[in-house]
C-alpha cells in the first residue's frame, strides 16, 4: 500500500519525512546500464544531473502485458529526443524486462529494499524535482497516485494509466487507494476503448477528467504468420497469468468435452500464477493430463503460436489483451469472451469467435468447431493477420501516446 489511514494523514506524514530527511537523496538506488553505473543521481555528488523528458512509473518489470507495452514504447520512440527514464515501484533484478530495458540504454530507478510507501513517495518527489521531467506517466494503476503527488505545485504533467477494466482496477486496489488512483491524475490513458467509455459514463466522483485511449501495439516482425498444420494432433494455445479472473476452468471443461467426443488435441496453457497447482490437479482428476499441458511462463510466444492451430482466451475481465493481438498477428484464429476490447479486436466469424460473457456452452462449441476444421482456422487466421498489419503496429503506439501527452498540455520542443 502507498498510503495508510486516511489521505490527509498520509500527506502530513510525507511532509514530515521531507523535513526530516534533508539528505534523503543519498539513499536512492539508481540502476543503470553498465556505462552509467558510476553516475550519481543528485547534484550534491558534483556530477551533472542527466536530463529527462519522460519519466515512467511502473509497479514491476515482470512478464506482464503492461510491462511489455512499456518496453515496446521505449524501444520504438526516439529515445535521444525524448530521453525516457523508468522508476520501478517494486524492483527485482531478476524481472523479465529489466535486462531488456537496460539494453535500450534507458536509466532504471529503484528504491532502497523494503522501503515503506510514504518513503518511496518522498524519494520520488525529490527525484522529480531533480531530473525535471516534462511528463510523468504512471504505467500501473496503483502508481497513479504517486505520479500525481510527485508533480504537485510544479509545471510537470502527470498522466495516469488504466491497463485493464476500470472498475476492476479500482476494486482490486481497495476502497481508498482504488478511488484515489481513479481520480488522480486528472488525465489518464486507457488501453481499452470499453474501459474509457465506462469511466466517462460513470456517475462516480472518483473518475479522471480526461480519458485518452492508446491501444496496445505489437512487434509485427516478431509476431509473423506461420503455416498451420492440417494433419495430426491439433494444438490449442492459451496465454495468460493463472489467476481466477482468467477463467482457465472453462478451458479445462472444454477439454473434458472434446475428449469425450473423441478429438485428438493438446491444449497448452502458457503462464504462471497462484492457481498453477490447483488447475494442474483439476486436469489430473478429470483424466486430462495427456491433453492439457501447463508450460509455465513462456518468453517465446511466437514459437508457441507457430505450433498451434488457434488460441482460446476465456477471461472474465480484460483491457486490450496482448494474447489475442499476438495470436492474430501470427495468423491464428481466436475464440474469446466478449470482455474489454475483445469485440473490437476479434471480428466475430471472420477472425475468430466472440463468445457472450459467461456462455461456457458456446465457448466449448466454438472450440470444437475450430478443432475439427483446419481450413477455417487458416482462413480466419489470414484475415486476422491482415487486420494486425493495419492496426497493431508500434508506430501507431508511439504516435497515439504522444498525442495523449499533447492533449494533456505537453508541448514538444
């Protein structure tokens, strides 16, 4: 948690910490690419402070969709012009995107180990005063409030981020923090048209004033189409964290039905999470161990999709799901529930099937249809790839992001 008690009490404690910690900057950890490792963050070191135009705040750099999109944005933008830097709220050296972002020569910042939230806020505010970014963009919902607080009484532009269902994000972060992160910053960037529209139509006080939409992007050179096998065992792929809202139980139920109907198939579920053991046990109890495989986290998703005929995404809550976009870019049909931006991504009966929310029976029938019809998989996959080429590129991701900054008042110099 970033704050405790009530909001006013938190600000009092933060102000007190600032007064007491005149030399607090000395304990800030800055994690750099190797050539920067000797540099110091603050002016008292005697070494010049590096300039920064865009500062991104992210919760962590593990194998999540938000982290991947931040990496894509950093990789694709003009870094020498915009001088981006990243601060990680909960940093772990072993996280997936740490070496990838370092390879871009983008400075990474972190906090002293086990720092409380209020101390992190104090350090963050001092950092912003020192490096003077033009835009502070939160890439995790729970870091929206820190992004807002660290720019108070300054001309820095704070922008929040909503990377999933708006209501779900508020509820997940608790009644106080969730509401404050929904309210501030007053401008927030959504990756989902559906989530943005719900926020705009909400009658709640705790909503942003301005909602911009920047849909996810993809590396279309990495995710490229491969031929679909027309003979042999059918491989079905699913990609995502093993969390309750992803509803992998629906896919396991579909596997049970397919097996009873005599289909020869293998479902590969790529991802890790708290439900790993319980889902694996469920497949064993149902006698599905030979036709449902849990691969754990997979870094090479294109290779995984290359061996599959289509993808299934049975989730109950989404923003703009990377897994669906990646499958389409690889020329794979998609069966997905109608949540978040799925109906905008998947053209029902053209690039796959959009299943009504909660309709497990229809999900099973659509999976069975594609399992038995490789020609249909190929036709839908080709149309999906064409749409990906039109709409999913990284140039569009950068352009839309900069447009959102301009709408918030940023001026490119």
